[in-house]
């Protein structure tokens, strides 16, 4: 028995919804991976730690997000502070 047009539309919409869900999950995974690499690298390199902490302070504006990042920003500040003092190049 042939499917009605309404059934075909419903099936296509369901397939589209599944594809969108997979796309969103893939984007989320990418963000997690990139974030992990950036944080790990920044914690090892003082200049990058300073830059990332400054970026987070400037770019993260929602209070709930700021509260979530307090510990990370403290860790980045500590990594930046542990750097050897810069030499005067004058």
C-alpha cells in the first residue's frame, strides 16, 4: 500500500529533525574538543593563559556563565603568574 503524502511529509520531517540533532551533537563535540585543547595549552603557556583569561573576562557576559568559569579563570591567572618575569628589552 502506498504511503500518503501526509505520511511522506511526516517521515521527511522526522528525518530532518534527526539530522539536525546529529548536526548539533557534532558541533557540541567539536566545541568540547577545541575548548579542551585551548584550556590545556593555555595552562602550560603563561602568555596564552593571560590572553585566554582576558578573553573570557571580556566575552563572557552572562552572570551564570561567569560563575561557572570562576575556577578556570583563577587557574589561568595562576598559570600566568607562575611565568618568569619578562626581561626589559630597552
